[in-house]
């Protein structure tokens, strides 16, 4: 992935999230995707923070939008690695988040939501506080 592709992906990703258009967000992910996030552990109690497969990922993100109706992201930086993309963004509460995405071809096969250590960003994100 080059920087032009990375910027295009991040732009599509943030537009879809801000429109709460989960089908467009999910179109970037493989059917057997694995996604891990501490927010998933809070919203999907049985998941231990790891969501497996696109249907489960849809359920998690639908619950997230339901729990956080003002969900909105602002991309601050996009970082490119080998088959890896990191999107650094600020969420609706001002919290800093990194989405680490690992690709297999054109689709994300693994994703990781990461939050600023020691901050209260995570709790505010999951609870919408």
C-alpha cells in the first residue's frame, strides 16, 4: 500500500464512520476478519475484546453506534507499513485512538483499536460519557 492508497482508504473509512454507514466500513474487511479492542470488551461482554468474523464485527459496531449516537472521528494522521495501515484519530470525546489494520490483499484481515495509556479516553468512548 502506498501513501495515496492509504490516504484514500482513510478518507473512505472516516467518511463512512461519520455517516454511520457500517456497510461501507465493513466492505473494507474480509469475511473472516479478527478485530480486537478494549471497547469491544466493554460493549460485547462475551467477546473478551476479540471479535471474529464480519457478522460479529457488524454486531459490535451496531452496538457501538447505538451506545454512542454522537460517534464522530477526525483523522489526525495516516501511517503506512508493510500490509499495515495505522489511522490516528480523535473521537467525539476528544480521545486519541489508533486503528491498526493489517491487510491481506485489498481487505483488512486483522484490526486493533488502541487507546492512549493512562487516559480516560477508553471509558468515555465506550460509555459515551
